C-alpha cells in the first residue's frame, strides 16, 4: 500500500496501512519453519521455498517494536535454529509526517543487509511492488539504480525466484541509455500483476566507496561517501593495502594500477582522513584512519585505481585456462553460458579479454545443454557487464590466442663451470654447459626453439622439456637466450616465449 518509508531511526510504517515482514534463508536443507518474534507476540509459519511472509493488516501501536526471524529445522536427528538480526519498526501517523509520497517509478532495495542491497522494488501506481524485469538484465540499468539510491559501484546482481509469496509484482520493460540519473527517466512500460516468464532481480551496490570515470566496473577515481556526498581521496592518503580492500569490496580482483590523476579530478570535496588498512578488511570504512598530514591535496593527486577483473569466468574442458566451454560463477555455482549464433564473436572477445588470454582465435560449438543466455557488445571489460536473460541457449567453446602457459628456461652444467656473478649467470671459458627449456604439462608434443644472440636451435619436446648442450664455452655463447614453445592444437599453431636468460662468458682465473 506504500505505507512504509525509511525514517531517521530506521523503517517506519504509517498507522492503518498493511505491511509484510518476510523471513528467508539460503537454500541449505528442505523444510523447517520460521518463528517471527516481536514485542507483543510471536507467529510461526512453515518455510516454503526457504521463506515465509507474515502479513500485518492495519498497522497500529501494537506493531511497533523489534522483530526477528528464527529459522528452525530438524536435521541429523537434532533440532537446529538460527536467528536473524533485529528489525526495529516505528508506527507513525501519516498526518504527522512532512514527507511526500515517492515519485512514480522510484526504486528501492529491500531485505538486504544495507540500504544499498536487496531485492528491487518500484513505486508503481501508488504502492511499492516487486519487479519482474523481463528484459532488464543489462548492467547499465543496474548502474543507474545504484546511482539513483546514492550508492556506489555495482558489486553483484542476480536473478531471483520468479514468484515470492506475499509480494506483489509488476513487469517492467525498460530502455536506458546509461546516462540517466534514475530509472524513471528511462523509456518504461509496465503491467501490474503480470510476470510472464520473468524473474525478480537482486542487486548489491557498494555502500560507501566507488570508482568513477573508469573504463569498466573495476577502474576509476576512488571516492568515499561522506555525509551523503562523495569525496575524492588524495594519493598520499591511500596505498596498496587500501587498494586491496577497495577491489575486494567492489567484487573485483587484485589491484593492477594505483596512481594519482589516473582518472581525472573530482569536482567535490577531498576525503579528510588517511586510510591505514591492513589489507584483509572486508570494507574500506572498516579500516583504521588517522588525521591527514597535509591539509590540501595538490591538483592531479586524486587517486585512481585499476583492479583486475573478477575471477568469475572460466573456460573448461579445453586443457588450458585459455580454451574451453564458457562458464560463469553465478549465485553460488558455475553455470554454462548460452549464446546465440550472431552473439558468439562478441561474447568470446569479452571472455578472452577478462581472462587476460589475448584475442579470440576461434569459436566452436560447445556444450549442447541449453543454459542461461548472455549477450555482449564486444567492448565490455568483463562478462558481468553483458546482458543476461533467462532464455536457454546452447553453449560455445572459445579458443583464445594466449593458449599456452609460459615456458621456463634455466642453466645447468656437469663440469662445475657455471656460477652466479654480479650481473647474472656466468660460465668459465672452455667449460660445457646446458640450457634446458621446459613447460608445464598441458598438451602432448610440440617443440622448443632456443633463440640466442649467435643463432637459433630447435628440438622436439620430450616429456615437456628439451636440453640444449653447449661444449667448450667461448665468446660466441655470450648473450641473451629465450625458449619459445611451439605446438599445433585445435587446428591452429600456438607459441609461448619464456623470460630472457642473460649469460656471460668469463676467464676462469679472473674469477678466482
């Protein structure tokens, strides 16, 4: 009925309005029940699809107080129970509030751990209702939602159950450019009570830190929320351990670049503290802080951060991390991604880019099992930025250019003429030495090309290695060596080169 709003002390309910409190738990064991405990009395309902909805008609003062959900189940011949955090509800008069009703198509996130996470609801035709986003699976819409709620970056988004007991629903068809400040500014049509093959949507935005003006979800200028506004962070107040916490909080991989001015200057204020993270904290604002050493932050010193892409995509069944069927880690499990024929090249380009595997070599038919669909434009930084839908499509196998792991190169000898000098390995003139090329077991066969200053030599790979013997070292053997492993797999030639080995030839007596 639209009688719930967020007050200064937490959720508030207008007197006389209906409201529902929903208890839910992660799927773990079947069955069980929920006990809703609150100040005046308790109510119990069996768990259906791991949740229970408690309806309260005509809110009055008896409904004001603290609520908690206790989940109880009998497993392993024992009774177990687990209790939620408290939800404190205030009942107030509509006439006593100087608040205006929400704007049509306003959005909010409910039943999450913070105001920046939970299930999406929209204010539609006078009330808050669940949303069945049939086509709303593209990251730009989720970014707009986080922006509208004054939250930070998108951390995660997932498809929820098609129906949630006790929740009304409206199907939203939206078309957004990505520049809107609210979902209501998009081109939207809706139908109340209809959910034709669609799903509810769950979103997690970062609460108090974000990256802005970057190329993707994992890069940009670091900004921290301060009194509901956003402030840039000075480079002098931010280090690698702080960056590790931010990357983790935003659902990205490890920090890759950290530099002042990397993504421009912020237009607002500068954060007035110095972070002192240990690197293991879950949230940036969990870190210790101290007063800044300098009162000003010179131009060009607003810290920019680039994190690696999240480790939520993999290629399986191809014998290499850069070849195989496309899978994405979603809602606690690895799931095959289905792709239409005309979207395969764009999806493959994004997958190879996210994995750091170069460019696409080829796309082949993959797992015939039909899976959740994915559609990319091809220039996204990661697969989670692409559109996803509940449509089931066949999977694909992707082969990327950086298919082979990097080979190793090392120096050995049987005469004692090899030693480590100030500039690297050295060999006494006239002594034998051997340079060995090897690679981790990945594919059978292949060959090694040993390249060095004077000439090149090739040998087949035997047990994934090759040894190149050099008798009687002389000045012609001095220089830089590298191993290039070549192999023909998946109907293509691939190669991978080792690091350089710099060798010096020296006179035995001068080295004593």
